[in-house]
């Protein structure tokens, strides 16, 4: 007889652990702990190194910096629904050196293979995109924040596979992703170190 183990959502798992008297580490806890990890001490003859992978795989924190009329930036999680005309930047902190790309899927569901922006992440250092503003007359634009995996030559093809897999089966065994949203940020952990994606949505209203 085939044995199987159900995959619990983060909220359900946390509740069960709490009721049993165990402390459950959240995605935020994991990301912040890894970002705070000290640089490894070495001799002058060696190259200074930082951790790139460990037991919890890839992890990152993402904030959408919403710009007000007077230029003030207010951090939001990627779960926040933004509106036509909103101006914002995307701030990313990651636990390994990596390339980050921003891809757009328009309201018709077509993803542009050319990223809107790409940047280089260094461990524990903030990377902020240029100011962004997606406009439209109807529907919802999706802006995918992609921490590219190490062993994928074509990030766009990998993105398409990820989006199809999560759309077809939210509990896919191929993608284990722990996500936690706070009012100011989104924290993501992929224990298998396969890269990470979080999506910002911009709603357009027809007039």
C-alpha cells in the first residue's frame, strides 16, 4: 500500500505545532536569521566567503516601496494589490549571491520574455529596482520578482514552468515554498534551493 504524507499550509502547520507546545520557525524567522549570519572569519591569505547554501535552501525578503506624491517610500508586502498609476520600487534581500529579474505578465496572460529589469544580489545587501509604474485600462498586470536558480541557463523558460506548475497544482511536490506576508514585506524560503518567485499585482480599472 502506498503511503503518503499531506503537505500542510504554513498557517495550519503553525497552529498544530503551537497546540502541541512546539515552537514553529516561520519563513520570516528563517530569512532574518540567515541574513544576520556573520561572515566567516578567514586568514589574510584566504578569500572572504559568505554562506551560499545550507539546509534551508534559498531564502529572500521582498518589499514593494510605494511612492507617495511627496516622494515618501512606504514598504508593502507583495500581497498588496496596487492600482493604476502607482509608482513603486522593489527592494530585495537574499541569502546568497544571485541575479534577480522582474518579468511582466499582462492582463491577457502573456508574459514578456524580456525582463523589465535585472539586478545582482549580494548576500545581506539591499538591492532596489528603479522606479516602476505599470499602466493599463482594464485587468490585472502581474510583476514577477524572480530570484534565479543557480543551475538554470534560461530563466524565462524556468519561470514559465514554475507558473504553470503552481497554477495546475498548488501543492505540487516539485515546488516546496514557504511564504509569509507581513504589512511591510514578503518572506520566502525554498528548502530545495530551486530559486524563488513572488508576484506583485497591479489592478487597472476601465473608465
